[in-house]
C-alpha cells in the first residue's frame, strides 16, 4: 500500500509553521492542517531523540522514508504520508493498531500555528527493526512527533545521503548524540532544496 500523499518521520525555527500555514489560509481547516504538516516534513532530514534512542530520518517528496536507526547497519526504508484525523479513523476501523512516541525534548517553539486535525504516518515492512518486528503503520500528531525532534535538528534535503541505503556510521542508541558531533563529518554545506516551505 502506498501511503504517499500527493507524491507523501527532529527541531525547527519558530516561524516555520506560520510560514507553512499562512499560504493555506483559504483551504478548509482539515486540508490546511494536512498541507501544513506535510510542508514541515517534505524533503527534510530530521533528528529525533526519545526513550527509544537516537533516530534520523529523511522524508522524500516521493513518499519514501529513509530511517537511520540506532544499532542498525542499513538504512530502513519505508513510506510516509500526512492524513486528516478522519482519514486515520477510517483506516483504523479495519482493526489495525496505532502507537505513539513518548518523551523526548521540549519543542514548544514549533507550535505557533495549529496543525490539529492532521497526523503524519510512517509504514515499515515486517522485520525492518529486527526479526521479531511485525512492521506496521504508525501515526503521530504534530505534538507527538515534534516533541521528539532535537533543537536545530531539521535540514532541507538528504543531509546524510540516506537514500544511498547505507548509514554514514553506526548510530548509538543512547546517550543523545549532539548535533555538533556531526559537524566534522558533515560540514555545513549549502542547503539542498526541500519540497516543503522554506525554513526562515
């Protein structure tokens, strides 16, 4: 099943949501929320950290998600999409489960503009995270997702070349990997384009 939105899982600047949402002021509220959340993630690399450890993901504009997960030798490839709460409720009527992420770092600066009514969803194949992983479709509200995003940890484009399928190095689970530790291996290059709104 392709969960890609029109074409389709961290920390950002304070004006990003306002910028994304301002362009969509004439659309219905749920469509605005879906479009705004999509624009925040599309074509970006995001650093996440929560109780489950360090994770870095590039969300491509074609609906593919490339996850650099701790203690895994290969990039985990899945799909991502943004859906309205109503679409998620309808999908979940088939009995499929949904789990959220807990903990993480505070990111209250991200919530300048509401994207209530939309969720970002990721789908990974069975076995993606190990032999006993059942795979599945997991959805997160903006709050659930971005509370795990590392301050300053959002970059336009595929910053670490995750689309090549091989992580630059084995990412450790804990403790939190400071962004500064990446600078020697990944100097600040000219930003790649993102398919979402620009970060200002």
